[in-house]
C-alpha cells in the first residue's frame, strides 16, 4: 500500500487534507465558539449566592462584593435582574448611589478551575450632571494580573486603557453593552464599577452570562 508520502514522492498528485476550523482550533488550543457556562437567568430576581456552580457543574464559582465607601444601593447587590437591560436578559446588577469621583464597588468571581471567560458588560454609559460609568476589568492567576484580550465597545463608551471603559453618552440600547474576552486562563475576575465624576446620582451596570470552552 502506498502512503501519502510515498505517492507524493512518486510524483503522483494527492488531494491535500482539508482542515476544518474546529481542527485548527483543537491543534492550536484556541476557542472559536465558546459555549455558555453560566446563565444568570437561573438566579433571576435574587442575589447571586456566595458560592454556585457553572451550568454543567464542573466549576465552582465564589462571588463577593467589595464596597469600601458603602455606596452600594440596597436591593442591587449582585442581583440577577428579573427582566432585560439594554436588550440582554437577567444580567447581574451592581448599583451605586451618591458616589464621588474615585468611589467604586468591586464584583469578584473566583473560579475553582482556570477558565478563559467571555461576557458582556451591560449599560455602561454617561448622563451629563448625573453619572459617568467607568468599569475596569482584570483577571488574575498564579502568574499575576491579566487584562482582557478583547474589549468590544458599543456606541456609548470608549476604551481608555488596556482594561478600562468609560461611558460617553446615555442609552438604553445595545450601544451601552461591551463585549469582554480573555484568551488566557484566569482563576479570579474582578469587575470594578466606579464613578468618574463629582455628580452624585444613582448609577448601575450589569454583567451578562459567562462563556468559555
């Protein structure tokens, strides 16, 4: 029996192997189509528990909130919204009241197994004399701090550095949403919502569903 190599060396044309995108992804370790691993709608109307599992029960996730200035609005402390916000269903909400420039609230997710998450930030925007959402997204693992590999801003914000977006206009549409991806495994995700103004209005953002391969 002639092998492909032997046939080629004999000068006989051999049809090349066809590589699918999936096979390339498997060979390179990349992830072309991550699947949803945490659907926050299962917590709709209630606060995220301190510990919960991914949808397939393979990853334990610990959730906590850090609020140094006590700016978190009661009733919005990591609650999975019971309806849609900017077109996305049941995002986990954090809200601040009477925040000043530099005040922030951290939402922290710790994963029992390193993951490369992707997700959406929801309703990151700005209203003159009311609020100016600024959101910093960082991951950590044993090697140190990791910034997102991709930040896809909508039409109501700008990216100000490697891990931070800031609202520029007010919207209730998908323009207020920001796509976030990590291509390196992380064991902790920190989402810092802060005010970038001296205005003192009520302001909120959401986090919509985790995907990874």
